[in-house]
C-alpha cells in the first residue's frame, strides 16, 4: 500500500483505451515505451477548458497516439469540440499513420471557422516496435527535447529534424491544406515536453513575457529523473516568475519520457476487451 507521501500509481493504458479530455487533470500514464505526466488547468478554475489532451493505445498495444490541442475559447463553449476530437482519435486509433487523422481534424475545424473556432495542435505517434516519434505541429508552440546522450534541452527546430516542416498553419484555415510531419529517432531516457502557450506567455509583475528563452532556461535547471517532478518543477517556476498571478489562459503541460520498453503480448482478457470495443459492444 502506498503511503500518503508516495507518488500516485500511474494509469496503465490498455488496448483500445483513450485517456483524458479537456478537464482539469494532474495524472501520470504509462503506455508501451513511454511514461507520460499530464497537468492541465482550465482558465479561472472552470471545469472544462480549451486545452484538449488525449492519449490512446490501439487494439494490438502497438500504436500510442498523443494529441494536444489549444482550441480557441474557454469553458462550455468548447466542450462539443473536445468530444468531436475524441471521436476522431477513436476512429483512427488503430492506424499507424496519423495523417488521415490530422486531415480530418483540420476539416472539422474548417467547418467551425464561422463560429471563430480554430486550434493549434501537436499530434504525435509512437510505435512500440521501433524508436521513432512522428510529429505533426499545426501552429503549436515548439516542443522541447531533452536528449539524454548530451544532457541538454533544445527546441525542436529544422536543424534537429533535418528534413520536413517543423510547423504548419493552425487547424481550421483551409480544409484542403496538406499538413507535413517529421520523424525523430529516440534514445532511452529522452524526454519531450509539449505545452500550450500559457507557459511562454506568462508575465512577471513588470509585465515581461517569459518567452521561449525563459522557458528553456527554466527547464534546463530542473531534474530529469521523473516526468512528474519535471512538470511540477515547471509549475513552481511559473508561479515564482508570475509572482502568484493567475494565468490568463488554460495551462497544460505534457511531459513524456522514452523508456524503450518494447511491445508486450496482450493477455487474453485484454484481447477480449479490445475486441468488444472494436465491435462497439463496450464503450471506448
């Protein structure tokens, strides 16, 4: 039994699982090859926010997909949009390619532009039988990458990627837009930090923005032994920087570590549960 001071036990994603949404959350998740820690706090303490975050695992336990979107608006106004995103993640969760998912999400947001609803987003796919992370960045803040081999943090830039676009336009501007993605080769212990722009747009009491440089400096001074401790360290740093001023937007931090744990054979019970979800005999 855990003592009151022990960290919470991470939730282990099962086959055909989709986790989270757009509510307030502070939780850890484990999926084949990855450890994730997610913190999300909607604007002004509302029950639901415009930051939407999903982690899914396919029926075979191979495809992990991570979606972090910053939808324009706050509160109940974006709840329906969050559910629409969840339906799309569920629809494509068994596909190794994420490009059809990105295209469909963009089409949905293009339909919503009449109500001024658009989004920035990062969609990432990890296959448990490899060491590559595929990312598509639709106008979202640049991810931070901790490379354990060098012990340094850096923003994901064209120089790091070597080929392909690092970022595209936000979702919802053109239904026919072709979104580019890029691939990164991971090494055990590497960490990726995804976040929404409330971090870089944090202001101190003199109204100075933290910005990318400030965020990079902040994470560079934090321990990298635990993704949960890392995200909590960032929150503490933001609190110190802003002088306890409340954030002017939804705040989401999603930190994930590559553990290099390979694919494992699902148990008979997990297979039956996954098949029931595939056949829609059970909800996902």
